[in-house]
């Protein structure tokens, strides 16, 4: 869906975009295989840094043709980059051991010079209980429990005081996660798909990144309208809870700038695929078809067209207007060269008019 409007028309208020990022699934296909997909993923982050992007995000997905374990990938990518932040968008906490995740996150963050930005989620998805095991409560409650334990662990809190012998440390020892990265907690975000999760993030004192699928919107409410409402709820709750200004909010979006007629046709075809197939759109060869799109879910629009059309669309979308950072969602089936072209075209034609400046 090409969402065009008169150039220069801006909703009020429009926030200048402090940062520009991208989100990749680090996908691979049956022909080239996973090793090539991982290498291409590193090259993508390197290219984005050269273009001045401030953040790069990778989506976690189990048992498919995508990245399943982001932290080793970020540790490797961090050795090939210097400035760009590396983030997960998102890690569902339902299937994470919170202490092991905290150990891996601290180690990774220290290895890459404090550039890790973890986005975690507490959604109700429990699709893989047959593999990871069931719990005595519902998926969301369990995910929130693990999230709280993870946040305590990366904050350096005492997790256990040894009370006797045979516990791996002397009696009286206070056990904390090591190695500890003291600033990591300030770079944790909630991956939000609803008003409730946006408010939860603010109450926990963690940042917010809004994704490309939402639920619990009001009848007739557009994706961008609901997204803006969630962002405002996050900021309002943060100010009320912490008496400080909230951290910058990131929004993932399909913003595809067609600098040629051929590219505009290609992006229009992707838009049609996304509107008809939903979350099943743009899968690499061999990837599994999603079981189903969540009932009542909204999927984000694709902003595509000429640079002027895309610029006007971003200005006039309430969710993108409210965000501090736009994270370009890359179609999973696109190859390395296609994705680098997408990053370059957005950075060179549209992003400067949104108030963005590259980082080199």
C-alpha cells in the first residue's frame, strides 16, 4: 500500500528522527545455507555502519531459516563494527533461562564495547512447549516472571546468598551474574505490540520499541493511530512513575524508497504480498509457513513509492511521527545486495528530511 500525501504536510507534533536503524532476520535459504546467511548478516551490519546507521536489530526465531541465537551473532558482528549498536528485536522471554541470558548478554556487551541493545517481549505465544517444556501457569505470566528475574540479574542484584556447604561457593557468599556490564540495563527495551506492554515497559523503567504487528486496537483505529497512542501511554506512564523524561522510542516500519521504476514495481509487489499473506510474506526458500496470524492482529503498512511519496507518508503517519527512531524492517527474502540498496536509498533520499544525521 503506497501511502502518499501532499509533500511538506506534517502532523503536529512531528519528532525529528534522532537515529536510524534496521531490522533483519538474518535469514538463509536452502541453496546457500545457514553459514552464508550468517556471513551476509555481518556484511549487512558493516554496510549499515558505513552508511551512518546508528542501530541494527536482528529478530530471533526458533526452528526455521532465521537467526535463533542472536547473542553469539552480535558478539561476532561486534568484532567487525565499531559504532553501530546491536540489538535483538525481539527475544521472547517465555523460553529463555533468565540467568543464562543475563550471563550471555553481559559477556556480549563487554566484548562489543557497550553497544548491546536487547529488546525482550512477554507475549502470550507458547507455540514451542513441546520442545522447551510446559509450565504450571500461562505463557504471559511465566514470561513476565522470567523477565523480572533477568532484569534483576543484569542489574547486579544478589540472586542468592549461600547458606551452607555444597552450593558451589563458601557460606555467606552473595551470588551475582558475572561478568557484569554496569550500564546494560539502561539499554534494555520492551518489544511492544499493545498498549498494555507499552505501559508495562514504562513501569519497569525500560525502553520501548514498537513492532510491525499489533493487537488490542480499537475498532476502526489505524495501525499508526494505535501505535501513536501506545507511545504516548509509554511516555505519560514513564513521567508519572519516574519523574524524568522517557528514553527515545523506536518504531520498526517497512519504509521502501523506490528510486527507480523497477524498484517501485518490486516494492509494490512486496506490499501486495504482505497485505494478502500477512506475516507469511517474503520467506526465504525452505522457510516454514507460519501456522497462522494471531486473531485480531493488525499488521503494519508498507510505505513505498517515490522518495517524495514516502517522505510525505512518513510525515503523515501518527506512529512514525511520534517516534524518535525509525527502524527499517527488511523483507526476509531479500538478499544482501537488495537490503544494502534499501538502506542506502532511505539514508540518502528521505532520512535527511526527517531530521536524521548519519554517524561515522
